[in-house]
């Protein structure tokens, strides 16, 4: 199974790259209040057939492909063909969607293509809360689309695509965590992810986050999370919860040593955040972080881009951090207390102020 950026599934297939995150679309049909990419959404920002053809040549090198980007993948009319080619290349395939455009025809197509997973962004258990966040969407339409996919799978005897729902925890919606589990169960969803608002560009969005706080409402949040976990266990639903207190990791789950992001225009970056974010809010302060794009697949080969000195220089701190962490773990396992722990070198500059590195 694939462990996607939002913590979905993890593949055990051994290939040179673990994951290609390919942005099928930057355009989107919604105006979600907390979306960090909202102001980037042009009217026409779909990956072209020519750009995808350049990437497709390298698909056999990747264990998994995620067609999620800064927009809504299902706005791209070529999405099904992209899924087909990735599956034929032997990749595990999926994408995250707001679910608004998943009609019966597309649902049947994805099942026929044997897509492995699909993740639905649903940030509320009621229409009032959901529609106030995912502006432009209708709760009843989205839940009907999700449930219909479940019914078609059942009718065909298909176990895939695995169905997930992602709940971005914020001040205005965390009170609906327990009923959200009930909703997921009713819709036939197999996994829930309680995700933080972790890419923050504006102070107003920083006020929405629930992680990293010790306020009086934290006790209520923990109680509701506990109740949600209890209900998920009762319904045999896998529930993943991100850290509520930041803890620096050796490497984030984007794993730039084995994964890469290709935006809709063909630019290659370690992750979507470094491809677009030029400023961000971290620990209550504004930071400027230049975009890091190491080449364009339309103009250079992937081998040339991956081997560039600047890209290698970006990856080197992570190579050392991962190695040191592995060595220290082994020392703990064998009980070698005589070997002092080596201080971990700093992460690349663009990652030090990114919450992904801190597991939230």
C-alpha cells in the first residue's frame, strides 16, 4: 500500500523511486477557506498530454503515483488516461479529490482501471460545517458520490479503489470528529485521516490550526479525538492522527530522497510546498522561502534533473540525517550506551520552517 503525502497507503514494491506526485490540475472548482493554493488557481491549469507523455516514460521507475496537486484532479479530462498509463507501468495509483465531480461514469471508470485508492477531502460531518469550509460544494452531492462509489464496488465485488476521507482539523470543525467517523462508516469508507492545517500562508489561517497549542480547549479536542478513535475501532475503520505537538523528524513523509513532485507545467521539485510556497507562517512568524524547482521535464530528462548539483545539495542533509537516525536506533536496540548520540545536521533551509518536517 502507498503511504501518500497525507498518510494514506504504503507500497512495498522496490523501485528507484517510491512516489511520483504528479499534479494533474492546479485549477479547482471550489474556494476552500483554508486552501494554501487558492490564490494560485488559474482558470486553465491542467497538465497537458504532451507534458504527461514526458513523465510517462519514467513511470516504470516509480512504485506509486499520486495525481494530487494544488487543484482538483478530476477537472482534468485526461485523468482517466493518466491513471491507465500509470497502472500499466506497474504503479500503485491514486489521488485526493473533493468528490464533487465523481459521477457514476467516472466512478465506474476508476474501478475498471483498478485504481488503488482515492482520498476524499471532507472537513465536516454536517452540511453546515462542511459547506462553510469547502465553499462551492454541496454536502449531499459529495456524500452521495462517495457512497455511490462504495455501492458500485460492492456490486462488482471489487476491493479497490480503497476509500479514504481526510478531515483537516481546525478550530471551526473539530467538534464534529466523533460523528465524522459515523459518517465515514455509513459511506463505506475504509480509512480516516485526521490531518492538521499544515501549510499556512496567512495569519488568519494560523489562527485556525489546532496543533501546537495548550489552551483550555485542548482538553475538549483530546476528548473528542479519543471518542472518535473508539468509534473507528468499533467500525473497524483505520484512523490516522497526526501529531498535535510538533516533533522534528529526520525526514518528512514527502521523503525527497525517494519521491518527487511534478507540477502541471512540468517543473520538478522535492515537494509541492517547495514548488509553490514563497512565504509561509511558522510558529506565528512570517518567513520567505524561495521556490525550489530543479528543472522542467519538457526540456530535460529526469536523470539530468535528478543529478543536478543543486538538487543533490538539497538532498545531502537528509541523507546524513537518515543515516544518523538509523545508526542511533540500532545503538538503542543493541544497548550500546557508550556511543554518544551525534547531533543531527540542520535540514535544508526551505524545510526548516515547514510543518511537514515536524510531523503535524
